[in-house]
């Protein structure tokens, strides 16, 4: 080995020791590293992989035999450290250095991630970023010690990953598994206005419950190929304004087949457009829906002359955008990708498209990518009136009314939505309502009034615990209360949950001169607010369930935390909870919730009358289905 190679290894050793896990390499380094040294390194790895890696590098630098340096590189490559291998080969660590910022952020939001993900499901997304051996160890840790310990293992593996794509895969995994609270902290640009709809939620003046549905294409249930399906009369009615080139919102109930309507509109547009080549973009806000819609469009147009392509997540990175857009007639994607293309100049303007279809177009508000795209569109329309504008098609089950409290406010909200999308017509079913009602099931609503369960004692005790936790956070950072502008928050409410999210978002970007102190404070505040989130969940649980269920939820949470790293703050918070647990257990005895009793009666009767009954229960918080 040349002196130059030895110097290179020394220079880059700090990167190396923070990535490799020596036990993965030692079996293949037996030619150069004696058994006794290998055992010493393995023993040291029990205390931490970085210390063990430092010993390994020091031992390698002591070697004088020829060929061991290239051998070390080859071992890195075959054991899966391909990023590190490439960096050493090229003496270029830029791609690995770029991982420092995402690693720093993951360390800060560590508590939120570990306490909220389903590790067994989440780790499946990382087969290309982690060693198979790491994935197996993560799953085993989860099985042996619980979800928090498994999540901690996963995070530690990501923090040592040499794969430059892992932050993007992490983002995609959060999107796919709908961990929106984490996604807001990890990459706020990926969270739509809809997902953050509680930001301005006024719990004191509103009892409105928002249920968001994404209509999935139902083409797999059709008895004939989708390309052969003819629209029903009400679907033709919905499509008619779009056929005449009008910017249209197609507004129809979930299950009415808006996907088929959009396919027909797209086909008619491409078949009849004159004076230019037709090019359609179909956008959807969720990755799973994107995949479904792409498959539907591909099947519908597979025997036609029109070519379909899809872009989502990593598939859009590094692609020759201009060429691929030019070579295809229909592009299926998530809207942020199109925003990124425009920002980077990958495409010159929206005028290269002849039609833009917005699935769930009611999201065209605020900073949602749909609204940003329409800013591009409207700017083009006003500044260069001679340019060809794409036709705008929106799809939605409901245009919504925002926070309107009167008919006038509702009309104004809908008018603003139409203005944002440059809409001429809202197409709804009028002439063929009877046919629509035969197709779309309209459930009957029954309301049962029940008495409220006794919960004052539980709320009082939990409020004491939460106030103590807030005080501990205030002791760590005196400006804690001023991090969020959300005031007058009550324990056990959606507004309190939103305060937690907002506070964590501010912690994420907290700036201090002493960076180590900044890191310590941020990590501490995330730990406190995560515990506050669980306490808040517990109070919300007893609205619909029993005190026993809320306590089971909290005890399960603390059991998982104890089986993880269990730091000093977690230890203190656990002690505070344990001090109140006997009193909480005492008030849980004989505490039944009339809602549950009534629900039990309703379901028992329904299944007695019809054993084939299917039930779907909607609950206020995920914590109720833990």
C-alpha cells in the first residue's frame, strides 16, 4: 500500500468510523486481521460501533503487507458499503457529507419518530438503504423488546448509512405510511394543506368533523376491460362541460366513478384537439393513489396510440424530464414533482401541456402544490395572454366550505376555489340523479343520544401530570411557551395536539450560538412534547372508551419506552406517571362508557339479524385503535 493510500485512509477515517459496523467486515478481513484482534474489536463493538471501527482503522494503518488496502475496499463493496466504497475509490466524500444535515435533523426529531412508527412495517421500505443483516436485527429487536427499541435500532442504522438516497426513501416511507405528524417535521413541503387542516381549527366555536376520503379506482371490479367500458348517463353529464373545452370541476360523490369520467375526458381531449399536440397531466396527492391511477391509465390506453408514463418520488430524480415528457402523451405524477420541474427549469412552462387534471382539487388552497401550480398558470395567463393555456379539470367529492359559518361565507369560499383553478363550470349531476342514486349508496344516518361517562377525576389527574411536564420543558428552555402562537389550548383536545405539532416545528429550526446546547434543548423538548402527546391522547380516548383503555394505552407506551434507551428525561417522566398510577387505577374501577355499551348493543343486534354484516368504525384519534 502506498503512503498516499495510507494518508487517504487517515484523512477520511472520521467518515469511515461513523458508518461501518466492524462485525460485518471482520469475517472477510481474516487474511490481514488476526483472530485475537478480531475478537477484541467485536467485544468493543458491544460498547458502540464507532469505537470499534476506530480500533479497526488503527489496526489497518499498522499493516505493511501489500494488497490489504484494495482488499479493504473490496470487502466494503461486497458487504454492502457501496457508498463508502465509491467515495474512497474516487477520494470524493461529497455525497456522504451531504447526509450530515438529514442526520442532524433525524437526531432532533428522534423522540417523535421512535414513539410513533410501526417499525415492522416501516423498515420494509429500506431494503436498498440498509444491510439485510441490519433489517433482520431491527425486526428481532422489535420482537424482543418492543416497538420503541426496534425504532431506535432503525434510526441508529439510518444514522450510519452511507446510501445518499436514504433521506428520500425516509420521506417516501413517511408519505406511504401516512405519518403526517413526523412528515411535517422532516419535510414540511411534503405535507398538504389538507393534512394540516387542524392548524386553524377553532374547537371552541366548531363541532364540525372532517372526514377525508380518497376515491380509489374501482376498475378491478369491472366485468370487461376498462377500455371497453361506456360511461353511464350521469357520467356523460358530468363530462359534457369538459368535452367543450371549458375549465371544469367534476363534483360527484365517492363511488360514482370520477376516474372513468376523467379517462373519458382525457381520451376525448387527445382525439379532438386541433392546432397542437395534446399532452395531459394527471395529478394526485397521495402516493398509493398515484400508483392505482397510473395502473388504470396504462390499462385504459394500452391498445391506443397514446403513451402513458408516471413519476413519483425517486423515479423523478435524475430522469431526462424534457425528453420523457416530450415522448409521452399522458403523464401521471404527484404535484410537487411538477412544481420542482418548473422551479428547476426542467420544463419551460405549463404551456407545453394541453390539459391538467387535479384529483382531489379541493386542496387548491394555501401553500399546497396545487395552488403553487395555479400561481404559475395564472401568472402565465395574465402576463402572456397569447400563450396556449392548458385546460383545467378538477375532480372532487366535495368542493368544501372551509370554515364558513354562513351561506354567504360558503359561497365566497367556493368562488375563491374556482378562481384559484380558473374554473368556468362546476359539473354536478342534475338530469340523471335517479341513476346516480341507484349506483352510489347513500347511508341512512341514525343518532343515538347517550349519557356522558364520569371522567372529571381522570382529567384532573392527567392535567396535573401534563402541567408538571410542561414545567419541566419550561425549565429546560425558558421561552418554551412562546414557541407556538396557539394559545388557550385545553388538555385532551385536537387543538392541544396541533399546539404540540406547532411547538415541535419551531423546535426543529431553533437557532442558538452554542450548537451543542441547541441540540440538547431540542432533543429534550421533543421528548417532553411526545409524552404530552400521549397524555393528550389518553384524555381523548376516554371520550369514546373507558379509563381502563386509556391507562392500558399509557402503560403500553411506557413499557415500550423503558425497553428502549430510556434516558434521564424519560425516567423522570415515567416516575411522575407511576406516582399517580395507583390513584388512576382506583378511579378506573367500574368506569364504563355509555357510548361503548350502546355500540355493543347496536352491533350485537346487527350481527344477530345478519351474520354477514360488515362494520366500519370512525374514531377521533389513532390512539383508540392502538
